[in-house]
């Protein structure tokens, strides 16, 4: 679109200069993001932009939110990436009140975040087969709508099998594939453009992330991804949610035919207390991202990465509040400099006793919140 506009502008400008005959006439024409000037020569300069807002579609993990030709994954922050936090608001409305929910989402938006990763628990939302609803769904409706009101997109992580769909009767057992795909389709259709995407399960490479015999786990997960993608209703599908940079697991997913049935891969590159830029440790934040991307490229997978969980726990390995704040800040700055990362959510916004939160349970901020706001700003 930009090249066609420039060609048209150049033709119009050439006619204007010709009409001025041999006089030293300067003609200036300004396009959106471009300036065209000249006397007898034409000079066209364009500044970078994200393009016009396009319709929601499956062409990339941004779902057409910013740009009509695919995902925008530039390193310039929220204008090119979705950056935010995990928001753990459970389906039971008694756990988090509407006032707390509003405060939590508003806090994320006010501090520059534009993405909330929300656990979308299938077991609570579709307790009875074919009949999603009740208080848990009403609560999710409020979560998604509140996020939209605060300018925050939602990444819905669909996990936890209801008993009727579980192969072993437990939430973490491999679900009925067809039923899982249908539920993902229900979520996609219900919330549409309010979603940044649907993430398929959580850490399936970790037991009990997805329980099954090891020889069938990758095959089962690949089929779940395919089912979600077939029912995506225009909402991007994020596959993986991989615990650490587990390239062996990703290779198994490729081998089981998952490639081509998702819009992005997600990873949880926890550094286990190490600084985010430290690439010499076994589990490295920056190194893990680079390792997984390199494996993607080597296997012909050009889809973007989403970093949907990472964080530092106060008290672990002597971690202080000040050090954690700096680690979170540096992690987001690292992400913003990587063009193939489309989104990132730190674990987590509100602390509910695990000492990962950027505010405590009463919403009093830790130094990490200020660090987050500084890092994600454009």
C-alpha cells in the first residue's frame, strides 16, 4: 500500500513540476508518513509507520490490530509489540471482586501495558458438555470487557480439561481433541478483536502440564493446536507455552505435523534467578529466546515468538526487590530490541502470596511496577 501511494504521489508531483516550466518552482506534497519535495528533482522521504488499521484476521499474532498486511513485531515497544503482564483472575467471582478486577486492569493500562495474559479455565467455563456459561463465564466476560475499556488486549490461555472431556478424568489429562477445538472456537467467536490471541494450554512439556504417556504427549498436543487453529474464527492461535527453551519438545511437535497450524510460538524462558542478559547459565532469559528462535529458523518456521511467562521471585537465591525491578526492566528492554518477538507478559501483575507480583495483594506497588512502566513506554 505504501509503495503504490508513493508511485501515485510521484506522478502527480511530476505533472506539477512540468506545469511550472523552467521556473525554479518548489512543490511540496505531504502524505501520511511521507514528505515529497523538489524543484526539478523529486525527493521522497518516508518515516516508519505501522500502517492503517486492518481487520482482524489470522495473518499474524497481532490479528490485524495494527497493520493491514500482517503482524507488526518491531522493537519500538507498545506500538509494535504487545507488552504486559499475567493477570491471575480466576473464574470464581468470589475470589476477585469487580472493584478489584477494574483496579487491576486499569493499573496495567495506566502503567503502559497493553496485554493481559489470562488463564481461561475450560473446566470451570464449560462444566457441562456443550453448555458453557454460569458465573465463571460471566466473570470472564467482565475481565475481557474491562481490559478492552482500559486499552488492553487479552491473551486467553485455554487449559484445564473438564471431567467430561478428560481422557483420565483430571484437569491436566489430554482432552477430547474435537471438544477442545470447539471450546477454543467459542472463546474466539465470543470475544473476537478484544483478544490478542488464544494460547493453546500451558507448559504441555512439563508434567503435569499435560499428562499422557510420554510417547503420545507431543502427538496429542499437536492435534490440540490443529483443532484450535481450525476453529480460530479469525483470532490468532499461539502454540507452545513451552516451559524453558525446550527445543527437543518443539522438534517433536514439528515431527507430529504441528507446523502451519498456528500464528506464533510462545515460550517461558525463566532464568531461575539469573539476570536476563546472562547467557552463560543453563536457563537463560535472553539465551532461551535466541535458542528457540534459531531452532525455529533451522526448521523452516518463520512465525514470531511470544514470551508469555518470565519473572523473578523475591527471596529466591537472595533476590531483592531492587534487583528484581532491574531484572524486569532489562528483560523488557531486551524483548523490545528483538524484532521477531511479538508480545511479552511478565509473571505477574498482582502478587497473591508467591512473591512474583509487581504490586502486593492490596495493590501497594513494589519497585518492579515503576521499572515495568519505564521499560514498556514507547
